[in-house]
C-alpha cells in the first residue's frame, strides 16, 4: 500500500512511499542527505555552470590542454594513500544495475569486484532508486534474496563474494522526487549519502569499507568537491578518516588532461582511475560538436587501437602507476550469443583480444558486463599479470601530448553505421523509459553511453555542412527523418508487433529525433528522457 508523499523539515519527497521504503528513507538518513545538499549543493551548481562556460570557450576555438597553473602537482613527488587489502587484486570486475538478481549473481560470479550501478546501467525511476538502496543494504549484510516469477530462488554464497563498489549518479543529475526548498536535490548526494548512512559502519565492521566508483568528472575541482563530501560524511557519522575509497572514471575529454590533479585532490580516498571508454568517446564528440574538423567516422571504427584512445589508455596507466594508484581497463560489452556458435566464438575472441591489449599495456584489471566473460578475462590477466596488480609497471616510455589526445581518427560514415545509430538509440531509450538501464542490443550489453555516442554522432553529422556517406550522399536531417520510420519498422519486424505495441518506441523516437534536429546541442540524452520518466 502506498503512503502519501512526505516532508522532513524543508526536504520534501514528491513520490509514493511503498512498503519497506521507510527502512531506507528514515528521518535520520534524510536529515543526513539534507545536510549534504545544504552544504554542497550550491557548489555543485556552480561547477556545472563552469562546465557550460568551458563549453562556450571550446565552441569559440579553445582546445583542452594540460593546466599551467597545476604543473607543480604533475611534477612533484607524491602518492595516493595506501590501498586496502581487499582492493589489491582487481583483475576482473563485473558491472551491472543495483537490482537484487544482478547483485546476487554478480557477487557470486567469481569476479574480484562487483560495481553495483545506480548510474548509467539503472533507469532512475523512483522505485528503482529506492529499491537499489534496499537491495544494497541487504547485500552488505549478506541477507539479500530474490525469487523470480517462476519461483527460482537466488541467494548469496556464504563466502568468496566479490568486493562491492557502488556507483552513484554523476554531478549533472538531479533527484527530482526529493526537493529542498522547492529545488531538486543532487542525485549524486542522494545515492552516496543513503548508501553511506546505512552501510558505512557495517562495511567497516565486516573488514571492508564504503567503496565507490565516481562517474563523469570533468575537472579536478569536481574531484575536490567529492573529497570534501567524503571528509564531511566521515566526520559527521564518526567514520575513521580515509575509510571511503573511490575509483574515478576518466570518461571525459577534459578530465584526461587533469588526471594527476584529480588523484591529488582525492589522495586520501582515491585508489585508482578507470578508462570509461564509451563515455569518453561520447565526451570527445560532445565537447567538439561545433567543430567540423572533429567529425568522427562510424562508431564501430572508433576502437581502442585508434591513436587518441591508445594515448588516453597509456597516459592513464602511466599517471596512475606514478602515484601508486590502480589503472583499470574498460568495459567488454559482449554477452553470450545463443544458438549461434560462430557468433559466440567471435564475441569471446574479441573480448580475449581486448583484454590482452589492456593487460599488455599495463592495466591492473578490467570490466566485463556478463558472468560468462569472467573466465575469458581472468585467464588473460592470470597469464599476463601473475601478481595481484602491476603498479610497478611505470610505463616511463609513454610520451603523450595534447595533440595525441586530440588526434581525430580517420574512417568512413556508412549507411549501415548511421542506421545502426538510429536503431540502437531508439531501442535503448525505449528500454530506459520502461525502467531498464542495462539493455542487450545486438549481442552487446549497452548502457546510456552507447546511446549517447549514437545520438551525438547523428547530431554532429547533420549539423555540419558537407558531411557525406561513403557513397557520396550528403547527410541531412531529411535523410535521417526518412530513415527513422524504416528503423522503427525494422525493430517491429525483429521483436514482433505485440512487443512493439506494448513499448514506447514512438516516444523514444520523438525524443531522439528532437535531440538530433534542434540547433542547440543537449548535454545528456538522459536529461530530457528523465523528464519523460515516471
């Protein structure tokens, strides 16, 4: 039975409170989140404004570069705080939405770490956000259970569980269901605060700690804000300083120029950086969306072996190992292909090759999206990295300049690539509107980053003059508008008329087409999609 919306002091919950929600949304926990918002909310909004101002400078011709004012940080000798014992070996990490079945399967999977996602792999409906916290609370206490509609029961193993790390939403996302003085609070602070309030002491008592993955930072100033949030939260709840440990995803083109500074800003808390490569590609296109000379080819041609992405990966490794931090590799999105052995073998071979590249570069571990890929990645890292990590591999041979990080990959734009962008965008956004943030599409487990790359490329190709397909046809809005209904028909033919009719494909198509058609570029697909959610 749903209870009416509630208020705590000047904090208002503008959503239904289902049975069990009161165990998470306690007055004490909400008061803690309110403190975080009151103390740090204005600073967050000021930093988001600085993002917009930086974008204006880039639009005017400025290019990102290493900061002269922080040269001393890059050149001085310093290291991050020691890494806890249970994070010394991170050779294979599995990621997925913070939902009961996924949490149980991932913690039982044999991976070293599970990143429970409240960000891009979770559609932020009110129910999913609160129930993620409920599931995480039970997982921390090893009481989490789940029974599917067919009666199959899932529960956690007694031992051998992966280490739990939680990814909250990024600084740009609000939690619209909770307002403070009429203004939505930060989704980041809500996700972080609720998990920390309910679980920090329990995690420490169990010999581990409150560990986080932090997404989508664009500057060391944004990292410094997280540092201050961590320090305040620990002091406020009498948690020993430095108990929080964070891994930062380097997934924006501006952050890659500030990796030393980000590590330094969080040096009491940070244990490593991660190559969030799909969002990094999205950020690359987004930040230079006004530049004709930064137009990228088909998404499938932008691989980690291209010069700008190889440079990003190797610079991250060199930077982390210089500071005694972990350098984590990126996501392998492949999932098993049923009823097609050849396609399945090809997918597994691609994962193996990708992980061999990462391990040979010097990464200390990697991500997979499906439990079946864990043995593939584990075999590679066991063979190429017999020690728990390879932070002693300093990669002093690496010399990466700003020009290397901004090198434009060459390639072609094909009709198949353009149509795939439309198709994937519509499929993903439809699933997201229905509450799913991790979506299997064409034998890949996709999250929001893939849809962001796809719709950003569509905008880029349409809004620059003389961008042509490989056969010479100019890419225009009219061309893309003509292909949208064709791709919707292709989706209908693939999934069947009933499934198509019961899902908001038309609404998703409208959202994507509006984003592509409008003259002003929208920072994140998930912002207008969030307005359409619930």
